[in-house]
C-alpha cells in the first residue's frame, strides 16, 4: 500500500488502525497538510472503517478547508494559545 503524498504514509496507515481506536492531528496547524491527512484517513478507514479522527486546529482555515475537514473528522478541538482580557464578538 504505497502512496505518493509523503514518505512513511504506508507505515502510518498500518499502525493507526491496528493499535489505536482514534487518531489526533495537531502540532502546529494540521490544515496545511490537508491532502496528506485526507489520504491517510482514507487508507486507515479502508482497513478499519470506524477509525475516529480528532482535528486540533487554531481555526485559521478557509471555508473550503473546513468543509473538507468536516467530511472526515469525528471531532474538532480549537487550540487557543493567546487571549485578551477583554474582547468583543462580531
């Protein structure tokens, strides 16, 4: 099961469904790796269809990317690393 997106994908595809009931994408902003993540999840779910996916994001993405993410994720976490004591919502 070789995929051209990134070296090591075939190893990840075998490990995720075999050892885990879910996978988490975080560390930086995973949206920049969206094509790789989509392919990884597609392959993992081919092996184990009920593989759960958590996508940890800072929320900085296009609407198109969000729709793509909603198509494969089972949960989304927003990681807020900065805050202001006072803010207003639009």
